[in-house]
């Protein structure tokens, strides 16, 4: 089993009363409750961080995709102009 450390936590009475109410209903003790609450907090914090990284990545990729699309469109327009010029006989092959 992993090494454990004892900590002290100070809580307002109203919060402790809520914790004790939940602990009583779930047939747990405060120690189990605090461990589960901390694990849940850490897990949710990581989810938020991953979501933000994904959002940032999608925003960065959207800029890259826009740039690539603009370059591609510009090249398409050049090729269209060359093609139309050839059709009209303005350019030698």
C-alpha cells in the first residue's frame, strides 16, 4: 500500500455539517470522503486542462487550415487564368 500522511484541514462549520450529512448517508467516514473528493477534484481539473489544450489546438489548426486554403485558392485562380488564356489563344503552348 502507498505511504500515507496525516494532514489537518480547517473547515467552516456549515461545510463540515454538509460533509457529515453526506458521510452519514453514504455510510463512509470523513477520511474516505476527503480522499474521494480530492481524487474527483484532480480528475475534473485534468479534464478541464485537456479540454483547454484541445480547444487551443483546434484554434491553431483552424488558422493553419485557413492559410492552406487561401494558398490553394490563390494557386487555383492562377491556374484558371492560365487555362482561360490558353482557351482564348492568348498564350502559346
